[in-house]
């Protein structure tokens, strides 16, 4: 799959989340430094995912608006795809900030071959 989506200098990929035949597209920033994939809770709510679907929790640490913080986020097993590449029961964590974009992290990217041409602003990903 090829993509030429960049937000400033951040590479983007569109992923499709699937639950019970319902699909929802989410644009994600490729974050090779993140061990996990994080999706805004807005998208998971639109897939009708609720607390009973949660199977784990994670405390993430970071900086928001120059303030250090810790947030406990729920984790779900969700099917997703990137173009024609499918992943079953991927661990996806949700959060309540950055409503527009998700982060696609190492737990998904490690299962793919990823090439980013920073000069040409091109992304190539395959399995």
C-alpha cells in the first residue's frame, strides 16, 4: 500500500477498525516510538464498543500542553486493516484527547514492512 499523506512532517496512514461488520476509518499518525496503537474514544464509541469489551488497562505517561501527566487508558481487541493488510484482534487503547487523529504504534507496525521516503513524502507499507 502506498500513501502520500503527511501532516506537517508527520506521516499518516488511514486504518479501518471493524467490529461486528461495522467499519470506521481513522487517520493515524505513524509513531514508531510508541509501543501501542491509540485511537480517540470518539471512534470507538461510533463502533459501539463499550466497557464490557475492555480486556486490559495501561497507564501512559506524557506531556500535554507542556504539562507532564499520567492517564489510565482502556485496551480493546479490535480487528483493523491498512489498505489490503488485515490484522485480527489487535490491542488498541483509547483516549479522550486529540480527537482527530490516532497513533499507530509498534504493536501494529512491527508486523509490517514500512518505508517512509521523507524527501518525496511517500509511505510504503506491506506485510
